[in-house]
C-alpha cells in the first residue's frame, strides 16, 4: 500500500482522508510562487521556462493559457518535439482539435516514437468525445 499523496486533489494519504484538496493549495500557494521566484531571473527566451509554465497551467485547468505558453516554447525552439506535443495536447484541452492535429503532426515529424503515442491517444480521445 502506497503512502504517497494521491495525484490530483491530495485529499488523502493512504487511508487518511483530509477532507480538503491539499494539492490545489500546495500548487497555487507554495509550488507556483516558488518556481516563479526561481524562474524570474531566467530569460524569457528559454523554451524551458514556457514549457514549465504551460505544464503548470494545464495542471491548474487553464488550457487556453497553456496553449499560449506552449506556443512561445515552440516558437523559441522549433525543433522541440515536446513543445509541439504539449501544445497539441493543450489545444485539444482548449477545444481546438484542428490545431491539436497540426501540432501533434509536427511533433510526430520531429520525434516519431513519442509523438505517435500521443497522436494515438488523441485519436482515441477524439473518438470517445
């Protein structure tokens, strides 16, 4: 039996139920401010900064904002398959399946193995919707 905080809400630890969503508080009030403090001196021209921010935004359910962050990362490093794949998944989350297809195909062209798994996942999700 695992004793880690559950991924998602963080409402429990093993059999212990906290009754509140501790992960949301941690993410918004501790993790995000910490990383923003760490990233504040990093140049905005680093795609990793935008990838981090986009991943955070997706985790917080802010898909349109994540799309913008991933677009910046992909523009800064046009050959970064992870940036294009992340952009595609965020576009899908934001309700833009055509944009998602284009981004995932770009990622597929850059790194076929990882992107093909993501494209297959996208196709399964789009059929289920």
